[in-house]
C-alpha cells in the first residue's frame, strides 16, 4: 500500500498494490517521492513458501 500526499494541492490518496514485485514497489515509491509529492510504502509481511 502506498500513502501519498500532494503538498502543492493539499491532497492525499491511498493506493493498494496487488501482485507487485519488490522492484516494482521501489519504482512506485520513487515516483511518489518526487516533485511536490511525499509517499510512504507500507509492506505487509509475506509468508515464506
């Protein structure tokens, strides 16, 4: 899940990430931590297979 805040627009949103690999999550959070955005990635613990 990504919680993002647009500091310029004073708006926030929460996005649920399903089926993403670690690399994809890192890319997503980098995008949400640019320009006027501030983002926080919350990762739920995954069971070992």
